[in-house]
């Protein structure tokens, strides 16, 4: 109650009620330091239960009830001077105002406990609760907490784990014996440290993860907090999120074969879906960290560990990637002498087959593809793409059977498995872009190309750099361009006006584009979370338009090569 009465997040109505209660409590004998009280069930004169709890003074020297002849309750000793400190606390609140939650205090709690920033703010804000569920969620969404739905659920779960006594212990830890300390420099931070220690003692602490990195990964890639740890926690953390266990093939109820993660004992775990192959998330995290974060960012440096773990997984000949059904390949396998029996693990279907006359599939292997017959499920062995002969085999087989879609899928995996990420890492290790700058700013990453573009277009350096971004990048929104280039809105508008005057770009309003300047040419609409873009950009990003959306190497449209190469390729193609 004292902590909630002190912090600014408490409403004035609640603060008035709390102050009145605390004033009343301070006048009670229970608030005086040194008091010793026995608690227990109320009894009548014959020692029978009387239906009410009792609190009474304990005799001197009594610790367990024996000294005063009663053993029906515990003895509690008051070790804090609430009678003295509570009036002082309330006077300070009235005189100096309630305490705001400082960013430094929130950061201390986050780092010591590992919880998200919204959770830390809720704890320091007094662990607010409302009986009305709608009012509770509304309060959690509001400032200063700004807890989204997932954070609100996590907060409620943690409060339940703490229980009433745990919540009281955490908040009580914030109030020092001398309340004036809270208004001194560092007072709120010290209180947050005490509360964090109490929290960790009750619930334990988890590894700290950078909150801004988590938010960026969620917004840009739709990835969870674990990937922030994978990018910053070193090789051991990276390995946890790029599992090294080979998959196992399992019979499906339709007679085909499905790929599953392998458990430690070799049994089948979670299924691996065509839409969510194991390489997609780590490859996306690596490409994003190396191309879209500022130079020198710790996550960009940590991308090397994730890439190494992913490369080890992709180089393991036991690793397979599901590519869906391809009937032409399934029909051709029995007649192709290059295919032999698959020697990996194939587990029987754990359920009855869909139809009694269904023929269970067997797995056939040519070193590049594993194909179920007669099921026609196709899996790629990415390790084979390290050998030019394996790549040639995949291309020739797909060409002979007219499997352009399968070949496109193989090439998308080549983007992840190929030299692009290696060149990104090499660039990160030796780049002309200064720390804090962005590779996506051509003025820093390819200044000579900016000069060439400016001379050709007859525009200044800002306009030339902006043109290269519009020409090459998948998401050159106004917000992104200003962040990458460090531009004010006025400088951005001036560069755009110069391009318009030179006839280099078109302007207008296009749904969800996040910008008003566009390179002339066809336009492709993509569904969220992807942004629409110039059609000419699809090929450089290795994107194909499928029935259900874009098919691409990564979770989002990310540069498959270092951005300075992307700028150069786009400029020379435009020339």
C-alpha cells in the first residue's frame, strides 16, 4: 500500500484512499517497531474455536506460545517502524509529489530479472489489478505500461505465480526504512534493484534480452524474443535456436511421407511444414542483422554465430527440407537409375491410413532429392548444393521434367546456402560505413555510385542517394529512408522534389506503400506483412509470386547480397 501510494501511476482517487488507510494503520499498535503479537484462531473460554481470528500481545520471552501458556498461534515480531515512517512517507508525497517511474529504474529491473520492459513498468507501477477484465486490459494497454495482448497475458500469468503474498513482498521491498531516500538522486533506481531482487528470489531471473532488438525483430520479421537472444548470446545461444538434430521421415495417413523434428531418443517430434522450413527464421535473422541494422550493432556482430550454426545444419547430409508434392518427379523416380533406397530413418505412420487400399510410400534418394513413391513428396538435401555436380543435377532434372516451380524453390534455398551470407559477413568485418551508419544508405556504402548517379541524372548527392534507394530497396518507406540516411523530413522532401524535377521518379498515393515516390514501371501489390513494391525488384530479391503469396528465401523481402552489391546491380540494370 505504501509503494502504491507513492508512485505516480496510482490514480489520485486511489491515492487518497490509500493515504487514509496508511494513516489509520500508523496509529495502530501493530505498526510500532518491537511489538510482539500472537496470531491464531479465536477461542472461547474453554479453548474451543469461536469462529474468528485473534491477534493479541505475546508475553515476553515467548517465541512459540509456551511462555504465556498458549500454543495456538504463531508469534510475529514487528521489525519495522511503520508508525514512524508511514506519516513521513505520506508527508513527502504531499509535499514533493508522487514519484515518476524513471527509465533508469525500469532498465535496472529488466536487466536483473530478464522480464520485458512492459512487465518491469507494471511491477514498478504497483502491480495494478482491476476486478473488471475490460478495465484491467485497458489500463495495461495505456501509458506508461503499453502492454500488448501478449504482454498482458504474460503479466497476468506472472502475477498468478507470485500470488498475493509474493506481490506484497515485491512491492514492500521498494519502500526503504527512510522514505526520503526515494526522492534522492538514484532513489527510484535503488528501489527497483531491491524489488528486482525480491522478484528473482520468488520467480527466478532469466537472461537479459535487449528490448529494442526484440521490438525490431517482431516488427520487421515477426520473430519472437528468443531470436534476439540468439543474435546476442553467442554460439551456445545461437545453437539453441538452430537445432542440430537431423529430421526423421514419418509415414502420413495419405500414404506419403512427412518430415518431423527428431527428438533426443530418435522419435518423431514436431512436424516440419513446407511453409516453415527450419532454415527460414535463422537465415532471415542473419540477413536482417547484417543489412538493416546500423554498423557496429551487437546483433550484427552476433549474426556470425547464427550463420555458423545454420551452415552446420545445412551442411549435414542428414538434413532435409520439404518442398511439397511434385507429381512429375514422383512418376519419374522408379525409372531413374540415379535414385536408390533412402538410408535415413523412416518411421511408420502412427495412425491408420486414410483408406484401406492406400499403398504406403517408400523413400528414394539420388543424393540431391529424397522422393516418396507413390506419394510424390519431395525433400531437398541442402548439403548437396555445396557440390556443383549436385546443383547441376537438380537443374537438369527439373528442366527435363518441366518442374520450374521446384527449381525456383531449390534456387531460393541456394540463396540461403550460397555465398551471399558469406559476403555479408565479410562486408560487416571490413566496411567503409562508419559505426552507427547504415549499409542501406548509399551515400555511405557506395559514395562513388552516388556520384555517378548524380552526374547521370543531373541531381545532387542527396537526390542521387535517394534514387538508388528507390531503385534497389524493397522497403524504402519515408520512415525507413529518414532513419537510414539521418534525414529530417525537410531534407527528404527536398531530395524527392529534385528527382521529380529531373523526371526520374513518379509521385502519388499508393495503398500501404509508406511513400509517395516511385520508380516508373509496373507495380506489384503484396498482402501484409509485406509491402507493395516495383515489380522489377522481385527478381533481385529472388521472389516468385505464388498462389498464396510471395515465395522467397526469407520471411520478408530482405537483400540476398550485401546492400552495396544490390545498389550496383540495380543501377547498372537501370542504365
